[in-house]
C-alpha cells in the first residue's frame, strides 16, 4: 500500500518580508508621502521644511487627520459617514452657543458638545441598522440636514448672522483652554531656543513657540486607534463586522453594537475638531468643515481603507492626512496655482482605489 504524501499546512508556510510588506494597508500612504515630499523638496522654497514650515503643514493635517481616523475606523467596520463636515459646523454651533449665549465654562460646554455629537452619531447608526439603507444615503441626508441646522441655529443665536464671534473673550483664563487651544511644550521650545538649537527672532524667542495642540491630539488618537485595532478584541470585531457581517454575527461578534460605537466615535471626532477650531479662531460659522467629509474619506482610502470594509489602518489614515497637509500648504511655497489642489484630491483618490483594489485581490486571492 503506497503512502500518500502529506499536504503541507498552509498556516505553516513561510511568507517573505516583501509579501508581508505588500499586504500592509499603510504601504500606499507611506509611498505617496515619500513621493509628495520628494516633489516639494525639489520644487518648493526650502523654508517649507524648516521647523516652522513643518508645523505649518502638520496643523491642517492634524485637523483633517482626526476626522480621517474616525472615518477610517468606520470604513473598516463597513460603513460611511458623509455628514462629518457638517457635523463640524453643527458641533461648532452647539459649542459656541454653550460658551457665549449660556455662559457655560469649558468643563460643561465640551462634554455637552461631545454628547450631542454622540447622540446624532447614534441616530445615524440606528437609521442605518433598522432600515438597512446604505449608510452612504443616510449620512448624505445628514450632511444637508446638519448644514441647514447650522445656518438656522447661527442666525437664531446671532440675530441674523451666520458667524458667531466672541468665543475667545468668554473662555479666556479657563483652566481647560490649554488642552484644546494654543501650543503644547512651550517650555521645551523656549529651552531649545535659549541654546540655539531652533530658530529664534532677534529678541531670542523661538520662532516656533510649541506644538499646536491639535497635532498632539492627532498623534495620541492615532496611537490609541492603532492599539485598539491591533491589540484588543474590539479591533477584531471591527475588522470582522466590515469583512463579513453574517460570519461575524454567527461567530458571536456584536456587530450592531460595534457599528453604533463606530458612528458615535466618528461624530465625536468631528466634534473634537469643531471645539479645537472654534477655540483657535475665537468664532464659528456655518461653512466650518465644508467638504471635509470627502477629504477625510479620501485620506482614509489613501491610508489603505477599502471601500468594501474589513481592511484598513489608523496609521495609514495618519500618513494619508499628512499627505493632504503637505500638498495643501506646499503649493503656497511654489509658483504652482493652488487650484491644482482639487485636481490632486481626485487623482489621489483614483490612484488609491486602484492600488487598494490590487492589494485586496492579493490578500484575498481574487482574480
């Protein structure tokens, strides 16, 4: 009786470093960032890559990146939220009214703003789950509803204007203000300036006084999101919910709760950006966050999130957002017409979708 040769176990097959690297969702974003930085290193004023220049493009990247982190996790979970940008405007209205009209301190106004955003995120989730309508359609409706409510609410609060001012005056001296506005690590930067390690003005003060707090929030939230996705059961549930909903339910994954939590998280990310931008500008207006939902989704896609769900990375969204910041600010350091930024958005989305589709086929074995 002849013996049948044992079939090698696929789980024990050695996978090359290059193969593992090609399957990483961040690969496209990292490669894109390298190319974009190389382009501006050749074409832009060298001041772009000074410390001040780096902070200059990381600041808008951080604001977009906080939105992109929420959008990325939601996309990994198999859903979209097109109301993100309008949520920034509406949350800005809630926060602005809370501190100027009602006179609440930040310790009350900030949680109240986040709570309202969380409730609206939960409403979006419940409509999607109970009606089985695509989240694309439900949140597209939310985009218009929240933008309209922002316009109506601001006119009510201001007596006819679509801009609410005076925030800086009422929050001045609040102990929570440094956590949401201004610069962090000012003492460190002053110490570095005193030793001549960073650029200074004629009076010896640092040209860059510190790291804007939105950058700190961006880095911290990226670290937390990455830990959740890669090191916790909740991360496995998110991937499972977006990859194969039926299989996830059969495996005991609380898919509905996961999706509700992701919608709530995404809305709260928008509210956090609203709080930061309102405090930085000292005002809010109805156009705050305009079209940011599309930029956030594009940044998430550049970062490796698949439109079909079940695949993506918080680190990828991090680098995808930095690409936006580099291009947005970098064009001002060149002689290139800044309207090319819109062309860049569409081109990067198309390239990212094609690249991610190729990676998906490589990961799943599709042809």
